[in-house]
C-alpha cells in the first residue's frame, strides 16, 4: 500500500477543508494514501482530541505510527510496538481483530479507542472470480467467518499481500456508546474505501510487473542467437526474434531473390511445423533454410512446443531452431573419418590375418612375451610345448617348459641385446623327446624405447643337423665313389696299358720300314696310339694310391709337386714365382691334390710355349666365424689365355685347348677332385694375357 | 745318345709283346739286351752274366715284383742303376723305390724319354764308377 510516510497536519487547515458529509470526502480520495489523512481529519472533526494510524509490517512484525493528527510529536514514538507484544493494548487489539476502548493505560494517560482494520471486501476480487474460487482473503476478512490471523494475511488465490493497520483515538471525557459507534462506523467506512483502492492499485502493480517481465522476456528472446518463432494455431507468425527475421521476414531491400528466399523459408517452415504437430509434443526435425542475406544454405534442427492459453486451450506454437550446419558438417566429417578408420582397421585386420597365416605356417614354434616375460601369444606349435596362453597348464611337463622358457626370456628381456640366439633345451611332448632348440629372440620397443614385447622363434635344429651329417656322409661317399671310379679306371688302364705299350713300341720299330705310300696311314696309327697312351696315362693318374684323407699342409704338397716339375718348367723357359704363406692343415687326399696341382702347372706350362712366368701362391682366408676358413691356392700363368666360350666348357670332359695333344680329361678330373673336397675352383682368363686358377679348400680349426 | 753301345741292359716284363718291343728298340740303339719274362729266369741270368742296367716291370708273374730282381742285381753290383717300369705305383712303392735309388718310369712311356733316361742312367753309372757317388733323378711323372 502506498502510505509509507508519516503525515502530521495542523488541525486548523484540516478543519477549513471540511465540507459536506464524511462519506463523500472519503469517496473523493483517488489513491489509497489519501484515505488516512481524510479519516484522521474526520475523527478530530467529530470532537475527539487526537487520532493516529499505525501500520503493521507483516515481515518484521513491527507496528509503527504512520500518520497522526493533533498528537504531540514526542508522544507518537511511544506507540510503536510489535505484533507479539500481547500485553500492549495495540498489539492485543490487532491480534483479537476487534476494536476496544481503554481507560488510562501505560501508553497514554487518557482513555483510548483502538480499532484494527484489515483488507476486506464484500465481493470476490476479479482473480478469484475468474478462477471461480471462494478463497478470497478480502471476502474472508469482511465476512469474519473465522478469526483473523495476522500470519495469514496473503490471499491464497491471487497471492495479494494484504494490509493491516490500527487506528488509535484519544477519547474525550464522558464519551458515550453512541459516540464510539459513530467512530467505529467512520473507520470501517474509510477501510472499505481503502480496500477498494488497494485492490485497484494491486492490479495496477501486477500489470506493471507483467509489463516488465514481458519486456525482459522480449529482450531474452531477441538476444537469442537461435531463431525463435511464436506462431498461432493457423501457423501465422505472431512473434519472432531477430535471428528468425533473418530468414522469415521480408527485408526492406526488396530484391526478387531475397523475397523468393523468404517465401521458400516460410513454406519450408510451415511444412515442418505441420509435420511436427502431427508428431506431437517436443517434436523436432531437421530443416534446411536459405540465409536470405548471405544466400547460404543452413541446416537447422527445429524444436517445437505448444503454448496454451489460461483456459488450457492451445493458442500457438513456439519453435526454436538450432543452427546445426557446423554440427552436421562435423558429424559428416566424423562419419567420414569413422569410415576411413574402419577401412584402415580392415587393412590392419587383413595384415594381421596374413601374418597369423604366416606364423602358423612357419613350422617353428613362436612365442610372444610381454615386458614382464609373461607369455601373451603362442602359435599352435608353441602351444604343444607350453600349453595355451589363456589357462595355466596342469601338465607337469608344460609347467616345466614354461618355467624354463620364462627363465630364458626374462634374462633376455632385461639384457641390453636387441636380439639373441641361444640354445634352449625343451622337452617336446609330441615326440616324447628333449630337443635342443635354437632360440632366436628379438625385442619390440614402444615409443619411449622400452621393451614392450619379445618375439622368440624356436628352431628345431635336429633335422638341420641330420642334413649336415648327411652332407658330410655324402661327401665321404662321393670321395669314396671317385676313388672307386679311379680304381676301376686304373684297373682297366692297367690292363690296356701293357698291350698299348707293345703297340706303341711296335709302331716305333716300324718307323724305318714303312713304304712311302703307307706313311699317312702310319702317321695316323702313330698319333692315335699316342692319344690312347695319353688317355691311359691320365686314367692311371686318377688312382695311384689308396691313401686315407688326413690333415696335410697344402704348402708341402705344392713344394713336392714343384720338386718333380721344376726341371720341365726350366726346360720350357718358365720362370717360377712362389709365395707360400703359413697355412693351417687341410683334411685332404694329398695325392689327389698333388694330381690337381701337377695338372694345372703342366697346363700353365703348355699355355706358355715361348716361356713366361708362373705364379703359385697360397694363403689362409679366415671365415666369418672363428671356426671355419679356407686355404687358397692360386696358379697364374702369363700364357695365351683361354677364350670366354672356352672357359665355360673347360671343366667338361673331353674338352681341350691342346688339340691332338690333350685328352680333355685333366681339368675334368681336377674339378672332380676339388668338388670332392668341398672346395671351389674358379678360372679367370684373358686372351693374350694369361690364365688364373683359384682353388679354395675348406679348413676347420681343430 | 748312343754313347756306350756295348752296354748290357736287362729287361724284365711278363708281357711277351712288351718285352720283345723293348728289346728291339734297345737293340736298335745298339745296346746288348737280355730279355726275361719271369723274375726267376732274370735272377738266374744275373748270376751268369754282368749287366750295366736293369729295367724291370713292377708286377711280374704270380706275386713277384721287380724289386726282387733289382735286389738280386744289387747283390752282385750294389751300384747298378735300375728302373721300375709300371702303370701305377702306390705311395709305398714309390717311397721304397726312392729309398733304394730306383728310377720309376710310368707306362705308357714316351720312347724318346725312355731312351734318354736309359742313356742317362748308364752315363751316371760311368760317372759313379769314376767318382763312386751317384744321384737318382726324380720320378718322371707326366700327367
């Protein structure tokens, strides 16, 4: 209520204003705050010495004087009290709800009439009427159906905060009941006027509040970046914010394109709205609109909800549209990336499958362990040895194998080596045999260079060793076979030798007594016999000795051979240059190597018909490991050389560069002998420059 | 070549045709040749006649060897030059021959080389007669 100020007026001025009955003067008051001054004036005009109004503050419980007439200022303050001060007559009257007259009290040394007033009307207020509710505080207070309670002075229907005041009047001497009744009447009259004004002012205040709320809501709506549209039941736009105007309002600049865009947008929106209404509450759907200004297509997600009137009838629809262009673009990109990821995953999966296939077909057990040396992956062959990785094996053998393997792999994992090959003895349950595997391990590092996994391939070397054994045996067999061939050849040669010796000698003896006409025939006889002699000699050379293969110094063999051939070389004007370096002993058939050397030396001599130099060198070549190596013999001449075509065929039997003089068996035998010694025989030749033979014989450090 | 035409050479070979041709070739050179196909005949002949040179096949009739004949010849004349004619020789045979200063000639033998070696051996015998020191040449293996 609008009467917060104290109004203290002089009685003189108040008296001059009084004209006509009090009712009319009260009706003249247009505002609630004008009521109390009129009332106090009327009371004094009735002949009462003093009057005052006290207002009740429901929140603080304070009862404070708000207006007074003819009351000395210093006395007014004494009347202030609280609603719970029950021994105070003012608070007591207020709580009882009924006026009362008091003789001299502690408040005042004259009798007092104290009258409480409350917000009360005879008719229901508009709100209660509209709500069809009987619970109107004003009516309840007026009817006094129950005791008025100060704490209930808020209307349960319209939430109006009511007022309460107390009128205090000092009574003159000998005040009659009739005077008190008149006093009560005029106070009640003033209260009726006050209540009516108060009601009007209340609604006015509510309207003001609503206007403010509407303005605030409007600001909120306008400031929203998303288009918000309020439509009626016919889909006509009632209200829209600026963000929505961008799409739906015909712009000031009337270009045809813009108008068309807006029309299209409105059509699309209308259609979307209709479909959403069919879907029901909180429907939402995607909507593509054209930005009338930028001309861009934008994707929105529209959410619609119905708005209802006070009577519960739908009066329209609120639609909020969320710009999801970027969102959808991101979404699309996300899907695209997802697809890419899926594809990459597929490739990885295929690779993995392929790898698995390879692993499964390696034929060797493969074990993958993590950084803590725990087995994480086993191929089927490894599972035979260690059990499957998922369950801990119950078989004692598998447990032992696993612990043996773990011991090995943990020492490797924590070593500095990146890879390692070590023998590892593991019992293979499948063949019921303990096998020495060749464990080859490697490390897989993570980004920080820490070991993340180790991979171990267990190679069963039994088969390999068997093959090696077989190879040695076969070589021995080959040598044996060669020796046997030699023996056979020698036997045949020996048998042929003597008759041939006789033939040869006989031909020699006939030399002088052949008639002229028979000379060509005689020459054929002579040369062919010599050829047979050479072949026989060659074949006899294959086998001269039944010696054993044993460690021999190749240098000694070279020296022995040269000792025999030196004279021949000197006679052929061949300068011999030897450089024999210290050699380890080679396990060879000395006589066979001697034959190889004499063959090559004599070939060299024959290649130098006009003399030349013969280089013979030996040296020891160390192998990759400590154990194995080679003994190399080089025999190089400065002779005529051999053509490229010839070098290719030179080791074939019955191929010779010496024409009639050669048997074509020498180099074939040389090659056979070197091969039987698991050696290598190489030839390099240049026409007119000379020929180099290189022999590599394997040696093993004992 | 034919420095000493009257040198007496003993040839032993169990193959008759070989023996005859050796004899004819050596006779052609002017040597006096005693040819025998059996070791026993040869050894007996050594007792009856003096030879300057013994050329002997290694393997003779039955299990006899040329060594037996040469040994017999050396009993009478320790310095007599001797050669084994053979198709092949084992290491042991070669070593044994080397040790006894016996020349080995591998069949088939080039006739020129055969005659040259024969002449040389006879010459050496002359030298050794004078100096009483002899040297054996290396075996002539031509492969």
